[in-house]
């Protein structure tokens, strides 16, 4: 019986705790939420807002939401930056009344409300509207005076409200210079007056140059190009619906970029026209599928006006650090052959069998693997004699299972650079001297020294 009473008392205790929680804790929370809601200048649910108008010293503009996307519909139609418009609206709707300073209609001039510098009109889905005038700052400069047009009360709110009301069409419009999903681009055609035509195609996860040469592209470089294409913004808009593109140089653009997207290869095109004489560093631009002409900063144009060499893989030896089991090297007439005898272990097998210093052979192999050219001389040489590549002073041939995977040739030196090429291709490049010196090794530079033998070669 005693145990049963204890259980009953415990049950009553639990019920009392639940009641206290519901009526006190939850009730307090709801009261606080209600009090915070009552402080809001705009007592609406943000998801119910379908339109808002901002009147300020720059513009009078209206943003409208249709099918989840925001656009600017007045003073003219412009595609909106939905994320920016939504964020700006949320900031306005989140402003609260700090205090009531006047509850009886008096002279509005001291508050800057006789001729308000700003106004917000919020329209909801049910067609109801809320209007708010924005006046001047209060004497402390921390707040601004605000007033509903149909009420006598004047309030203060944080002065940050003015930042969200004082927006221009430019601030809220879509300013992307090109609208394309960079991750779905399968082909790029880049044509410029400076460098001609470059065509890139994606196969699987890798990019390749198709014009003016057939060669591997560097994936990271193509990604950088696409980031520049899709991540930059117009500086200003100069004409919303041009009747002629000729005056902007857009009828015969200095740069044209065509991107082909998705399996259906839908095309999106960007034109870059003339530079603007009175605005140094800017160019006219236009996206083919959209009407406005805008301006682009010079650095953006520079990042888009590229030649084939910019995109190509600049490691030209053909050796990736794994795909070789023997290397034949001829340096200034001295020939030797290195053979991979086990994982990570090499030795010289011709003209004699010799052990090699592991650190030196690894440095040499890494130099071949990482041999990056610095400049393109020509993709179409009219012979190799002028470059010293008809009788190269360095010739490194790389084999795997008897098949040649690369052959690096080094010709004459000019200033601090050497002419170089991969024998598989006719292309002639230049490479800095320190890169060439790293691979220009002879037998004595690589072989293992007997104990006590002095070494003439030093590790690079």
C-alpha cells in the first residue's frame, strides 16, 4: 500500500512539472516571442511577401517574385539577383522599433519626415500592403526616424534600415557577365582578334585542346577560366535594349566565348567589344541571350583573352613518375642508359653497370617529370636548325616495356632560356636555364661514389 502511494505521488509530481513547464516556461517563451513580433516595423511573414518597392535618393524601384525568382519590374524590367533581393528584404523585415518618440501628429520637419528621403512598400500575397517613410537620423546618429503614412506616431529604428532602403537598380539586379553552369560545360570555343581560335573539349573528367593543335589541356587552368567567366560581374549597364551593337564594337567583337553545356550542348555566348576611351580599363560586353550592354573591367578581359598555350599542359616530357622502366640520355655527346630494377630503385646499365646515388637519380627523375616550359615559340616551326634542335645538346628518351613514352630535346640557349621540345610533337618552347640544368646530368653526376672518392657532381 505504501509503495502504491509513493507511485501516485510521483505521478502527481510529474504532472505538476509538465503543467509548470507548459504554462510557465512555454508561456513565457511565447510571450517573449509575441513581444518581439510586436516590435517589428513590418508584421508580415516573409514568405507571404511577393513584391516590395524602395524609394530613395538613387532610384524608385520595385522587385517582384514570380515562381520563386525575384526580378526588378520598375522603372524597367531587369533580371534580379534573387539571393541579394531576398537578403535585402529579410533585413528590412527584421528591423524593430527602438522607441516611440511622438504619439501625436506634430511638425514632421525636425524628423526629416515632411519630405521623407526614403519609403518602403511591402505587398503580400493577399494584396495587403504596408508603407513606411524613412526620415533623417536622430541626434546621436544611431537611429533613423520612421513613420507609417496613416498613423500619427513617429518611431526610431536602427539606422541600418537606411542601408537596405537606399538601394539602386544596379545593386539588386543580376550582374553576371555570363549565365552558364560551369560544371556542365562540355566544350569551349574561344575566338579573339589577338590570338585567333581555340577549341577545348571535355572527355570524361579531362580537357583537351582541339584547335589550333591536338594536345592535352591542364584541367586546373580550364577550371580557372570558367571561374573567371561565370564568377565576375558587370561594372555598369550602359544600355538596356540597344538597337545597334556596332557603336560598342560588339558586332565584330574582340573576344567571343561560346560554351556548350550538358549532353544537348546548348550554347551560351559572351561578346567583348571595344575598350571605352573615357573609362580606361573597361570594355563593353554583352551576353547573346540577354539584351543589356554592360562594361567589364580590363582584368576580366585579360583573364578571358587567352591563347592555346595558356590552356595546354606544360609538362612536356611525357614522364609522369610512374610510366617508365628505362631512360636513354645523351648529354653533350655522352650517352648512358638507366634501368628501373625495382620499385623506386634505378641503376645505370650502359655503357657499364653502375650503382647510382638514390638522392641524385631521384632529383634527376623528378626534374624530367616536372619539366615545365615557360614560353611558346611556335606550334609550326619551319625547321629546327635555328633553335639548335636539329642537333640537340640534350636528348632524353623515356621507355616503358620497350615503347617510347616521351623524348625531351634541348637546343640552343638564348639569354637565360633554352629552346626545347618533345620529339613527338613539332612544337618549340623555351624553358628557364635552372630547369634545363636540373636534367642535364652525365654519368658522373649520378653514379654512386666509392668510399673516399671525391665527387665532382653536386646535388641540384
